[in-house]
């Protein structure tokens, strides 16, 4: 999945479109934007987003059609479309076509592209092949990316990709029974250290913040996490001053704490974890209608449960989302590179 927006300040027509959405757009909305902006440099990006959102619905043929449309466009993101094509060809059992598509893409990247765009596509291809269980192919792409970084790419962005690819390479080598080298072991140790640090932060956060609601009788349950949308964050903090410490000073901190709450539900045995995205206006309408005390924490909890269970599917996401899908926090980044990043999980 492409990163839905490069920053919180959209600089393109498609970025502006994404910035007007409450929560993530649907596949149909992204496709409609592409249809209405044919020839725009970000037409393929919108179609790729529509493709990955269609993958999430389990519709491989429909996703493949969208990725092929994106690949036929001009613009940088037509390369990302080939990653989606490969994934869906494997999903449909069309292995030979998938491998030919990879070979064509590798040749194209070698001939014409350098820098961040190439590294992004390589990283996504490693992820897609790994998810498809094609470990040997994924390892080939992983090593190709590392070789290119060593030969050509400098800077912070290349260093971040190198770190992610080394972690992936260690995993893939382990799965294939290949002995890890010093770089693999160092990346593994760093990832383990990051996880240990996060685990301690999680324990501290859960001990200070509200505990998750888990039935004591062992019955199946859903975890429900209420998320205030990004644009309402300042108003929410002003509305409940006593919760400021739990919410944090900025939305990224708030999102990290919600990620911890969702993970706590999952680790406590929740059958599903639902992330509910709601606005302050909707909450106030609920309290007026129900005659509830809006200042009570229990009311906010009841509102989240009501919202999740009474027919708002476009605003309720199952957690965690697809790793290549958009992050639930509306940052505009992929989940795997935002709230799903290794250092946070």
C-alpha cells in the first residue's frame, strides 16, 4: 500500500482529498478520485491505494484489475502497482505470471530508477513476497536492496531502509535455514532491544492509564478502543482536562497509547479488537440523546461500545490492519511504518 500522504500538510490534489476524509477512504472513493483526475501525476497512486483497500476485502481479481490500471499510467507510483500485481497473482495461483512480473520490474528498476522510490518498491516487494510465503524470492529482493544501498545510496532514508531490510533478511534466512551473519545478528539484537524497551513502556503506561475491560469468567469478548479523530484532538484534551496526562501532548503520543491499549486487549485474549474512530460532535449528540453524563469516563466507554456495535462499519476497523495498508491513526503512512513499526511492537 502506498503511503497515503507524505505529511500532515497536503501539497497535491490527492493529498488534499485524503486530508478531507474522516478516517481512511474506501476503495471506491480512491478509484473515483482517479477516474475524475485522469492524467494527474497521482492517478496511479490513487489506484494503488484502491487496490490495497480491495485486497483487504479479499477481492483478489478486483484488486489485480486496479493495480493493472495503475501500472498502465504515467508517474512514479506505477512501479508500486507492480508490487500489488505480484501479490495478487500469487494469491490467485498464477505463479509463472508473478515471477515474470518480478523479473520485468527488477530490470526496469535497474535501468531507470535510483534513490528512495526504488528502495520503497524493493522494501514493499520483500514484504509482499514474505506474506505470500515466497521466502527465497523475498530474500533475493532483500539482498538486491541492500546491495544497492551499499553501492549508491547515502543519507538517513537509505539508512532506515537498510535497517528494515537487514531485519527482514535475518528473518528470511532463519526461515530458510541459512546461517545468520554478523549484520543479521546485530539487526536482530537491535530489534530485540527495541522490543524490550517498548515492553517496559507498555507496562508503565498500562499501570498508569485505564485498564482494559476483560471478562473474568473466561468468555469470548471483543476489545473496543475508542479513538478521537485527529482534527478533534485539541478539543478533546480541553473537554476532559483530567485525561490530558493519559492522552499525551500530541496526537502521535496519543496514537502510541491507543496502540498499546489495542495490543493489551489482543494479548488478554480478545477474539477481535475494534478500533472505533469518532468525533466529539458525535459523542455530544450521543450523550444528549441518551441523557448520559458526558464528563464520566464510563460514558465514553459506553459510547465506544455503542458506536462499534450499532452500524458504523466505515468508522470501525479491525485491529491490527494489514501491514501494507494505511495506519489506523490517519497519519497517512503505512501501518508497518507507523503504529505497526517494529520499535512500537
